[in-house]
């Protein structure tokens, strides 16, 4: 069955299934969502109005047996940044969408009344239903109820109270294989889903399968690809300690933003580190190793139990733990796990929300390190939509403006994640030039600057950093189109068999003849398409800048400042 | 001379997290790795006083020396 475009119009509650236009045929994941946004969304539209569109797309290899290919992309104009946005996540939805035969789901328009709706996708099409029972509920109640209505095999995309209340930190939750949730985290796409009045989308693949043009070639390439992933030592460490293994090394390098970016090292780093987390998990009978989707061979996720040995949360990432931990000076993993669980339920981005808390602490709303008050604000203010809850639920920039704080770590109004750009300069280029606001995953220079993967670069030197970020941003845009988890990049950077095998799988899946050069060109074209959308939306090179305080406040222990000139940053786009 | 040595991830197993060690003058970063019976092939990153260093870097009195296996995340 040929893949189709599924379209839903929430203004007149109509649906259609369309052939894939030739221009979109070679795209998947981020490449597809960004091309659809660029083609169909007016750049000047209000992100929460009827003219924005919310697009979901599985990657090109999602739904196949390719290892680590279960990533889904969501795209729209972001209500947080005002730029184009692609957010991606694991979970089961990419595989369900691909098996449904849905190359992309485009949701447009906006209901004229106050009713809430749900969508059900099957290979036959989309059904729109009114939803009442789950309105006002968190994501865990949604998953439990929707599974009862359909089956536990159903894929689910949902929003919590954050998305319903159109908070710009709202994410979209993606059910994982254990009926817990992962998140399409960044950029406030949950608010876009809320603005379309869709509480959840159920994905029933029935017995749908993804067609493979050359199965023998596909299997052979997947074997090589899988071996490259499994053999790489970074994969092995990720399986043991999760991405949180980074707390100690980033702290050691002096780049762990602490106390709302006022220092580069956190006294409590050991208590929130991957090593400590691993020991706690093992001691309480949790799982240090856990995959967010079937077919993942790296398994960086984990099951974290509480003191009594009961399930508390899963999939805690380094960036989430850093944000709630070092940035808010909370040195207690149980409190962090509790907050992670609450934020998953409300459906708000852990990075944006926790960085917003750091700014609120700076502004005197609560004390640094007061995790009890953070938990109270999450449950009593944000989940209930009080005035304070909405100020924090609209992100770090919102808090800074409301309380007159000048140290506000955002680019294009999106919170800067877990690496200080003064002490690790390449990542600052990524934050500044990313088409989507501050986002480490757009061009993960940390691999080279700190971890020594894919070469080395001095993190305190500007030398070669624009080129490093550019190369990685181009490669990332391509990887984000395949449905592959970004963590394949460690093997891809070091093992010469990895990328050719990935390209062989793409060719075998579709019966085409892509070369490595084609893949690079794909990445460049995606970046340029996204950049052109932002330009049309009113962004200029002057928006590709870090907040002023990075240039004026040296950060310990290196006493480094951000010293790139605007002209130097702007050379990023010379390609 | 005295140097503080810090180990991370699985390098800690059957060793230590942090230890002040008495070393002869002129000891290199690599010699400490060897002395701890850590396979150099497994070493990902060495940092001396929060800056990356190499196996042949000579340690100095009062240094803080961190040894990491190959790790990643993000």
C-alpha cells in the first residue's frame, strides 16, 4: 500500500486521504513536517489560530525492522518561539503511523465552538469524535482510559492540562511500549494541539505493514547498522547510566549551568549523576536499561522506582535532571523524579518549565533549591491554570518578563538546555543559529568538544566551532528525517560502516539510489527551508544571538564569557 | 606530590570515586591510568583541572585529575 497524506480539518470537521505530492515523496520525519509547514502555513499566522497547522510524520524508516527507527516528528509554527518547529520523540506512535500507511497527518483549522475532540486513525482513514470524559485530565489518565476504550496495542498522542490551557511549555505525549509516556517536548506544540481542540489521537494500525522494496538488501544493511550501534562504547554506557551519565563530565568541564546560569559547576552534582541514579534504580528493583520503542538497541531509558520500590517515572534525560537539579540547585533525585512524573502528566516540557523555575527563583518567586515549593506550584498552580501557573507554564522568557529578571537563558524565547555556551562555545553557535530556538539536539557539538567523539575541539576556543555546528546541524536534519534516534550519531561519527548501512536501508526500503552526498544535500535543504520560513515570519540575523549576560558575566571555574561577534555567528549560513 | 584522582561511570567499579594519591614527580596522566589497571583503549576523556588533557600530560602537585570512559548522551 502506498503511503498517503491524512488530512483533518477541524473547522468543518472533515477528513481526507490524499496521494503524496512528488515534492514530498523523498521526505519523512522532520524534512516532511518542515516542508509541509513551509508550503501550507502562512509565516505570519498566529501559532494558536486557525491558520497554523500541526503535522505528525513518522521517519522514512519507521515501522520497519531497522534498529532505533521509531522516532516521530511533529511540526508547526511554534507558539513559544514564533519560528518553524520540529519536535521529535520515541514511543510507539511513529511505528503505528507508518503501519497505518500515513506518511503525514496534517491537522488544520480550528473548531468554532468550545467542544473537545479526539481522532482515531486506522488504515481506512480518520474518525473525529467529540470528547468529554478526558477533558481536564492528565496524560496518564488519558492513556489508561483510551487503552480501555480500544486496546493496549493502540498508539496514543495526547495533551495534558498544559496543552488544553495553551501554555507555550506544553508538549505532546507519546505512549511508550509500557503505557508510560515520552514527549514531543520542545516548542509548545501541545498548545497547538490544544488550539485545535484535540485531546488525543489514537493510532490503530490493525494488521498494517510497511512495504520494503528489497527485503534481502534491507536485512543485510540492518545487520551491519545494528552491529555498529551495539558495538559502540557510547551505546553501552547509555544503556547502563542513561544520558544522565553526562552530569559529572559536564560538571567537571565547568559547563554545567548552575543556579540559573550563574555558575558552571554544581556542588550537588554527584547526588544527581547517572552513576548515583544507576545505583538507586538497581537498589530499588527498577530497570537501569529500557527502550523507548521496540527495536531500540541502545536503551538509554530507565524505570525509576520510589523509596518503596513502586514505579515513579521513566525516561529521565540528562537535560531534564540538569534543569530541575543544577539549574534550580535541587540535589535530590527522588524529588526530581517526582517532578518529572508530574510534568509528564500535566504535559509540559521539563527543560522549558524547569529553566522557567530557575528564572522564577532568581526573581524571588521561590527559593533556590526549594523542590517542595516547585512540586506545589506544578500541582496547585500550573496544573490548575492559576495566574502564577500560567506565567511559569509559558516558559523561561515569560517568567523573566513578568518578574523583571535580566539573566534569562533563552534564544528566540526557548530555554537554553544543559550546556553553558560560555564554557562550551560550539554549542552556543547551535543555540544561536538553530532554526528553532535554543536546542542542543539541533547540532550536538558536545560530542566533539567534550566527549571526544567524531574528533576533538577545545570547548573554550572559538576555532572551528561555526563549521562544527554547521556540519552537525546539516547531518542532524537528515537523521531527523529517517526516524532514527539521534543517538545513532555517536556510532555514525566513529564507525565508517554505520552511515553507509543506514543509506543502504533507505535505498532498500524505497527502491532508490541515494548517495551520501544526497543525504547531506537533504540536510542542507531542510535547514534552508526552515530558515526561509523564519525569515518570512520576520526573523533576522539579529535574532541569532545569545542573551547579553553571556557576554558580560564570566562563568566560573573558567571565568569564560561568550565572545563570538555577530558577524562571526552569521557566517554559519554561508552554505 | 599529591594529586586528586577522580573516576567515573564503570571505572569506579572495584576502584574508587575520588582519592588523593601520592605520586612521584613527573608522573604522566597515562601512567596513572596504567597504575589503576584501566585499559587505555577504554578511556574516553581525561581532564586535568577541568581542561582536557592527554596520556602524556605531566601532572603537577595539587592537580585534580578526572578519568572518564567513552560516554555520551544528550
